[in-house]
């Protein structure tokens, strides 16, 4: 092994810590852990070259530091009950001021490198704020560990990661596993892991809020200043998806829920606007919640564009058409809306077909009968057409699939749930299949459904077997025995109702379920209609622990704190199941150890006419739940 040659004691008077410690160790190491009282722009300025080498060979840095906060902010954060509530929001608000300081203090190339490293996950920061018996103090430790394989080098001393730290008289001691000081290295590694994993009761630990990461990423000036090993970033698939679309110019990105379809789309928008290939963007999707979510992202990232909205009470399509250059339209997905927009484009001068990008989120919905009937041949003439979906194929609907293929294009990039879990883009999950049985009345009801369809078929009437399966499935989805099995489970495991979304088929069945929930939780609510949007917001804020819903949350909505999914209603289609379990698989920056749980119901006495959809789904989810981060299998 070619170990870095570092003295056992270094000081700033006689030694150059950059050349003699950081640079050789960053070139050697695969991982670097650092706990330091203050981390500023100065350290980055000195070490950006070494960090670029570190990034290029796949290195990862974990940093624990002290945020720069006022005494008032610190006091409020310490007293807050949880990161889901006031503490995390107070920290986020305080850190927003620090982003502007970064911009002012850092040279362009330094802020660019830092922005990309934070985005790529090369630098993972957590803030430590002392509490309880250390409440009057600050996190002031200064130590670090470089790792390569089973070898490690740790150091500790008085120096902060700042320009002033290198100008003061400071010294450090160095310990190496290969030089007889293993116990000192072990002490440093154990201490770091204890703090990082929130096991020190006298420290409150916080991750960097996503809003702060987004603000810092906006400060980048060019592309990343280093190369990444293939697949080393958990977001590398986004860049591959963007590259593929720019080459193909139309097609569908089939990316699992929570793996950054929105971010990939915005990167495509950025590239096409920057190159001058497009002058306008039309973003279309269904559902006001999802439209609102897109609107927030677009406003945050495109402050120099004209943004128009045509959904709910906002009707700005004409404004968009009148001022179409350098503009974005967020449009409710409706065949009449889209047909009207295309009619207006057709009447205007200019080559709209070559300089407009259409983005269809949850693109599978665009294959509905009304789109097939009213828009066939009208979208395909446009040069740039982007479809986004976790599962773009419409099961049992060849006409809809053909429409998507002809009008939007084929699937040009795929990143599955398994890929996402293996690469660390989504978290792992446990699967609990609960067996249930049908009552005699429910069995009789299914026999009646089958008999009625058989009679229609024998009489020569046109029969669609999908309608029969839908009616049979409804009996299963509203089975009485599921309620009893559910109450037994949550009596044994009440934690499953925390950060939980329960999917039911009907409001009537949901009312029966509420009779059970009220005995086990006082922090649940329903979310069935648009006028209950405050319930969704309260769930996202942690004021509600359990949300009972039908289909409202299946598509697009991002509440990363969701941990548990309970599927009273499970579809034959993988599309819906994928979207629903995806609500819980997103990483939660405030819960880095998160592991999700999916509770499902599997019928025990399925009849041959059911084609045992429950068993097929259970087999798939059982295998999927075995996927682990870092698995090399494909």
C-alpha cells in the first residue's frame, strides 16, 4: 500500500498543512470525515485542487460543523421539539443569509466547485448545535479521518477550516492505523460516528435544508470542474437522461418516483434555453397539487422568464401566446386546453414547431381516450417533446400506448425502483403482506358479477372483461376482513401510523377505517377533495401523522418525511402501486437513517377468475424489498 507520508505532528509555523496533510491525503483517500468548529470559504480556496482530485476518484466527504447563528436563533432551535417543526424552519431561515455571504466571499471557481460538490453528494454537511448540559457552548471540536479500504489516518488539533486558521499558530497530531496508533484512530472514528448518527444527547444535529442546497446550486457559474467516475453520484442518472434527450429530441424518461424527473426536466429546459434552441416551454400535467408543486419549482429556478399559469382559477393561456418568447406556461393536462393552445400556435407567425418544448409530466395520463380521439397527429410535428413517468406504459390499453409512442416518442431512458435503491436515490423498505379472506357474502357477490358478465357474453352482447375485473377488484379492495387484520397489526406496531399514508378505494370504506383509527391515533385526517388541501399541508408540516386518502397522492406529490404506506386499495397495475409506495421511498434529509415500510393485503382464498393479482403483486414487492443500497446486481 502506498500510504501518504505525513508527520506525526504538524504546526503552521514550520509546516504547510495544505501540501503536507490535506493534498496528499485527499489524493489517497476514498472517504474523508471532518468535525470542525468553523468551516468557511477560506478552507475551500486552499483545498479546491485536492478536493477536485478527491471527487474525480469517487471520494466522499462528511462534514460536521457549527452553523453561524445569532444567539436568538440558537436559543429558538434548541428549544424547538423536532426538526420537522420550528427548529428546522428556523435554521433554514437563518442559513439563507449565509448563502449571500458565500456568494460575496467566494471567487467564482470556488463557489462553482462547492455548489457541484454539494449537489453531487461529494460533500455531505450536518450542523451540530449543543444542547442540554452544553447548551451555553458551541460545537468547537477539530478532528478528521481519512479512509482507504481498511486503513485510516486521523488527526486532531486546534486548527479551524478557515483562512484565519492557517494564519494563526496552530498544531495537529496525526495517527495512522499502519503506524501503531490504531487505538487513537478508532477513538476518532467512533466519536465521529456517534455525533453523525445523532447518538450524542448533548448535540442537536441538522442536515442542510434542501432550500439552502438549491440556493447554493443556483450560484454555480459553469459545469462541474471535475470528472466523476461512472455512476459515482446518486444523481448521475439525471445527467445521462438529459444527455439522451438532447440527442433524441423527443421521447419518454421512465424514472422511478423520487429519482429527480423534475430536476432532469429542468436541466433539459436550461440546456435548450441556453443554446437558443427553444424560445418557450409548455409544462402540462393533471391535478392542482402537482401543478402547484411545479409552479413553485419553476418560480424558484426561472426568475428571468415570463411564467404563465392556466389551471384552477388562473387563465393565462392568451397572455402566454401574446408574449411567447423566453416564457413558460404551466398548463392543466386537458385535451381541450392542449387543442386550443395548438390552434393558437397554428395561427401565429413563426416556427413554433421547432422552438417550443412540450413537457408532459405523468405522461401515461396523456394516453387517455380523449387525447387519442382529439390530438392524434397534432403533437408529433413539434421537434421537442418530453414525457416523464415512473411507469409510462398503460396496461391493457394498446391504443393509448400507441398514441404515446407516436406523439411523444418511445422510452429513451429508464431508471427503475431497483436502480434507485441500489444507487442510493431512494431508501430501502420492509414489506408486510397481510393475509385476508372474503366473507361468504363477498364471495357470493363476486359469483354474481361473474355470472352477469357470462350471461351478457352468451347473449352476444359486447363485453369488456376489464369491467368485470374492475368490479371483482372492488370487492377485494373493500373486504371487511382487512379492517380486523389492520387493527391487530397497529395494536402490535403503533409506530406504523406515524408519517403514514393510507390508501383506500372509497370514502365509505374510509369511514369504516376511521372508526379503528380513532382508537389508536389522534393525529390523523382525511384527504379526499381539493377543499381539504390544508390537511395535506399539515401532514407535510408534521402536524398530522397519518393521512387517509383515495387516489389524490398517487402522482407527483413530494412529502419526503412519509415513512409508512398502507395499501387497502392495491391496483392490478404496477403503475399505481409504484406511485403509491414511492411516496415513502424518498430520502428524508431530516431522517438519514430512514427505512420505509409498505403494508399490503393479500387474499388467501383467491379464485381463478381473479388471476390472483394480489399474489403477483406480493411476489413483486417481496423481491423489490430485498434490494439494498450498493447492490451490484442489475
